[in-house]
């Protein structure tokens, strides 16, 4: 009768007293979670590696398309025989698709491709995915079941005949922790769903729902936290598609503080709106001061220190009596209309008397000022100097000069200019003539009288040889570094571009230099080798143990898509 009552009870109601039931703890927990998922069988596993082995036994070796919002252990899947690949390729031919909160479009696409669907319900157990068309349901960890990360456990659920357990079973202590904490699972899920909905409304388009209890943010929205996803504390974890955020049991203000948002923004706006009202109010100095009765002040002072007799004297204006405020004379600045106080006083400065006697006379003949014309550029021209003195007689030669045996003899004082010129210019076509000495003398006299009309022929100066052009030597600069991605193929260049984009986003998120994460040469070597496992990535030059521990899994995710 007890079994019939338990079988008819709601699965979530059974979780309240599950820890107090009799029987094998492993069987009790597996059966209760299978009922929660609407499955016919359930297997509890030790962790991600045992889950990868169990999936390989269920699906077979091959390609497994993985949702970019899932954080999976690719090394464990590769060791088990499953190659994790992104969803942006053709699904046909894959062993299965592993999705997080799939929609109707994803389920229809998998049905058309003939690929089974595995739904990861780690963050929202009990969503009845098997009834919607999923072939199996997985729990990657037990943080949502227990609220903490101190109970390593994974689970696999399905319909039909239960497969043989291949992976290792969880420890008894982990099962005991989950049995103790699973009683509050429905309440924790309900509160986390309300907080996630309110947080999604507050963030607007900056967040996308990733199930009822989680949100997907931009890759650089928030840094990873130590708390696990789905636990009682607000947590954030980077995935390939961005950053997953689960508020847990924290309130909305704590989740916003994790994002760096100001929870008191509305109060700040209210204070900002009140400031103009305060500024519009009159200042204390401008408020009217009520007039005091001159008779009240002495009466109030009669009871101070028992000195009543000081103020019992008759007030006839004698010594010791202070005039009232209304009778006191006001300074000159306070007399007159109030409107004249704010008017500035004008001061007139007059010129000295000498200036008044001789006023300046305006110059009416002045012309408008025009800017001086720019000086014309000077062009250099050679200067020819003509001498006014008569030409000197040629110096007599020591011996007569003969132009040949047939030429007439020339006087000793005159050279045979005609024949000398002909000898100098052998290629001239004009015939040479002998100039009479008397004609030459007359010509020389005419040249002396009019030196300006016929000048002596200029002697052509030798043209200076052009200066050789200076030899311009190129600067001896240090040679640039060779591009590490110069000899990559198209596919390797695409992997290199994805690695650089991830490296820059990660450096911006951590606010550190991008070369602390990995240099361009290291990324190019990774793209050239295309490592598949962590052991392959360790062989890349520049990937030390610490860098491999921090970024090894993310680098492998980026390399594979």
C-alpha cells in the first residue's frame, strides 16, 4: 500500500521525505529523479568522464553536436570516442545533438535530420523533456540538486530498456548529500525562476533566457565566479556562446551587484529630481524676518542671572537705554528703493584739462587701409657690362704669321684672323676672305667711336659641369618581425582569427594585456597544428602548465568551432 501511495504521489512531493525512505540510497535517488524527469530509467554516474563513457555506449562513436551554451569536458568526450562539434554545420551524420533548453525549431530540425536529441537539464530539473521529443536527459553535475558543489555526481535518463552501466558510480557520500538537500529543490527552483525573470526584465536586451533559472549574457559582461552554476549563490560561468548567470537564492540586488549595476539608481534619480525644487525655494537670507516688539526683549532678559533690577529703570532715553531697531539710523547703502540695490553704479572717467582745451581734430583725409602688396619675386638675370674705353691695339707678334704658300704676306702687327677662324672651324661652309689692313683700321676706329652700337663679340664661357646628384641611402632601420600567420592555409587562418578574437575578448574581460593570455605566434602555432586534446595542446610551443590549466579548455573549444 505504501508503494501504491508513493507511485501515485507527485514526483516533486516525494523529494521532501526521500532521505527518510528505506532501501538502497543509489536506487532511491535514481528512481526519484527518473520520476521527476518522466523517464523509465536513470543512471547515477561519478562525473563528466563517466557520463562521456555512458553516452558513447548509448550512441556509439562519432560526432556529437554541442550547444555553445553548454560547458562540456571535451577531453573526456574525445577519450570516450565522441568528437564535440558546433551546431552551425549540417546535423545529418552526427550521433546526436546535445542542447540546453531547446526550442521547437531545434527539435524539428533534429527530427528532419534524423538525429537524436540529448537535453541538458542540469539547471532546471523536472522539465519533462522526454515527453517533448528528447531521446535522453542529462545532469552534468549536482550543484542544482544539492545547492553546492561538494557532491560530484552526474546522471543520465531515458525511455525504453535501461542500458548497462559503463561509467563509474558516484560515492555514497555524494549520494547522501544529494538525498539530504534534494528535499528543497522545488522551492529553490521556484525562487531562482522568479529572480531570473525579474533580472531579465531589469537587463532588457542585454540578457537572453537560458531556461527558467538562467540568463545568457555577453562574453565580457561579468567574470567567472567560484560558486557553481545552479547553486544557492549567484554564479556566472563563461561558455562558448557568452556567460551563463544563475541568481540562485540571492535577491535581485545581489545579482545586480555581481554585474556591477547600481541597485540604488532609482533613489539617485529621485534625489536628482528634488535638487531643482530645493534650488527654486527662496534662500534663508531672503525670507522675511518677523518684526520684534521692542518691549519683549528686555522682558525676556529680566530673568537671566537674577539681574531683574537692571531693567526696572524708567526708560526716558537716559544712559543705559538702547534705542529700538526701528529707530536706529540705516547706513546709506540700505536706504532707497530695493530695486536700486541690484543696479550697478556707473563711474565716469574724465580726461585731463589739457586734453579738454585742445580736442583732437579728426583727420578726414585718411584713406581706407589696404594691405601692402606682396613683394614680387626677383628673377636673376646675368648682367652684361660694356666698356667705354677704346679697344687696345693687339700686341705685335714676334714673327709674321703666314696662312700658307699661296696666301699673301701679312704685316707683323696684325694676325690673320680670317684664316685662323677658318682653321678653327673646318666644317664652316662660308668662304674665307682676306681683310685689308686699311679696312680693318677703319673698322677699329668706328668701333672705338660707337662702342654701344657694335660690341665686341663675347667669348663663350665654359659651361660648368652639373654637380653629381647626391646618393640617398635608405635608413638602416631594424627589420620588422615576420608575420606568424603568413604561411597559414585558409582553414588555419580562420582558426587563427577565432583564436585572436577570443584572446582579445578574454583580455578585455580580465582587464589584462592580451599577450599575457597568449601571443600571436602561439596562436598561429595552435592554428597550424589544430590540437584535438589537451595532450596535443601541451606540445605547442608557448603553452606552459599554468596557461594550459587556465585557458586550455577554452582554446580547444575555440579551435573546434
